[in-house]
């Protein structure tokens, strides 16, 4: 009963820790670096080089990139990305940062779905890919990626002194591991869309004609 009573009081973000004694400046700097580099510069380069296919896979998955970068709070214990993107938030700043990145990712997903709908000239074409995009690379993977990264980090931490938590090499290798897992989810999404979206469109068309 005590847990249920606590849940009643803790259902909103307003009870999350908002410690005024913490210097949040470094966290805002980390968020700014992320936005400038990953939300502005990289997409700009992709657009300038007409790499629309890569952009359509990249933009909806900004949340996965943020999940990977947030490992151990960032490189060299700087903690600049400590609150960048955490599915399980413990602060209002973390919640707001996560919500902003989710919003940007959702815009990316909307762009992909709208583009596919225009290309196929069939609204069911857009719906059929949305069925796979939302769960496979948006709703499900972040907690899985973070969990696997933490386990991997624990293992390489025990190898030798060069791979301990406080080493930059540890951070880089673990983030690369997380990105590889993320790419795996994106590939899985692409395969599901390739093999199952058209049959779904056919099913939707048959239902519509009933």
C-alpha cells in the first residue's frame, strides 16, 4: 500500500529532483553541443550532399544517438550528457531534455512517413511503415541499448587499466558498441518495412473495400 500511496504523489514530473545546489551549466552546454552537432550540422551536411536516404534513417533515430552518448554521463567523467536522454528520468532537466529530443525524433519520423506517403501516393503506404518505425526504433530500443551498454561497460572495465570507467577509451568503445546495436535496430526496421509493408497495404486496402 505504501508503494501505491507514493505512486499517487509521484505521477508527474514536478516531483522529480530539481536540486538548486547543482550547477546545471555543464548540462545545458552538453545539450547545446548535441543540438548543434547532431541536430544541425550533420543533417545540414547530409542535405547539402543530397543524401536524403541516409537523412531519413538518421533523423528519426536521434534519440538512439543521445542514449548512446549519455553513457556514464559523457566522456572523461565530464557529465555533460548526464541528463541528455534517460528513459528513466530523475530530474526535471533530464525530462525536458528527453522530451525535446523525442520531439525532434518524432518530426523526423513524420518526415519519413509523409515522404513515403507522397512517393507511393497511398496513405496506407505511410501507415504500413509507421507500424514498424514507431516500436522498432522509437518506443522499444532505448532501454535495451542502455541496458546492454551498461553490461558491456562492466565487462570491459575488468579487462585491464586501459579500459576502466574513467578512461576515454572505455567510453568510446562502449558508445560504439551502443551505436552498433542501434544500427541493428534500424536494419531490422528496414527489413520489416521491405518485406511486410506491402502486404500490410494490401490488407488495409481489402479492409477499406469491405
